[in-house]
């Protein structure tokens, strides 16, 4: 291989890597653990035909506030105050406080939607947020499991309960999101696989039991 060919090969590889990195950034942002609840609870409430519109809006707002808004604002606060180095919580030690805030927030959300007699899928998915987050927090004491992978795994399972067989293509998002985390060097392949299994299996078992 000539030096010119080698330079072209390296240039092509660099361009490919940059493109892959760019796509991975977009995938990670769109399917982040704080964005997925917006898609999921919106779909659940839109498909419900039993509740008045005002009650649906209230339940939707509670779900988004306790799964997305509170945790997001707290993490942003930690970043601004210098308590964490990245919004991605790259260090295991940075995850404890946001996870605790998340657990408390999820518990409040579950209690409220249960009291408001929300659609069963919304209610018990909120419960899954509690148990999944608790398990990840326990594992985080030793290992940095992927929250992105857990989030997309749980989301597609809930979509399957909501849409049935029509949701099967969405399961392809699990390896896509997982691969994006590996490409961005946020997690190892093993951390992504374990996170995916938690999201898929634990959520499926709980929803199957409660629904």
C-alpha cells in the first residue's frame, strides 16, 4: 500500500468515525432517560379514552414532572455549581445524589398517579421507574451500568404493552442506543448489555404481573 493510499484510507476512516460519533450524539440525546418518558407517557395518555381531558393533562404533567423535570433541573444545578463534571454523570460517584432525588421523585409520582386512578400502564410504569432506578443505584456502587440502555429497554417494553405487535420494530432501538453509548465511550459493551436487560426484563416482568 502506497503512502498516498494509506493517507486516503486514514482520512476516510476519520470521516467515518466523525459521522458515527455525530449520529451517536444525536441518538443519545433523542433517546436519553429524561426524554423517553415524554414520548411514553404522552402516548399512554393520548390512547386513553376513559378519563376526562383535564384529568389526563394532570396525570401527564405529574408523570413528566416526576420522571423528567425534577431530575433534569437537579442535574443542571449540580453542573452549574461544579458538583459534577458532566451532565452525563460520567463518574460513578456523581450518580448517587441524582439517583436519590430521582427515587424520591418517582415515589411521589407513583403515589399521585395511583391516587388519581391513572391508566394502569401509566401507574405501574411509574412503579417500574422506582424499582429500576433502585437496582441501578445498587449496582452503581460497584459498576457503572448504562442508564440510557435501561431507559430504552423499559420504554420499548411499555410501548409493546401499549401498541402490541406494532411496537416490535422499536426493539431495534435497544442495540442502536446501546451502540451509541459505546461509540461515545460512555460505557463498555457489558455495561450496555446489563442496562438493556434490566430495562427489558425487569420492566416486562413487573408490567406483566401488575397489568
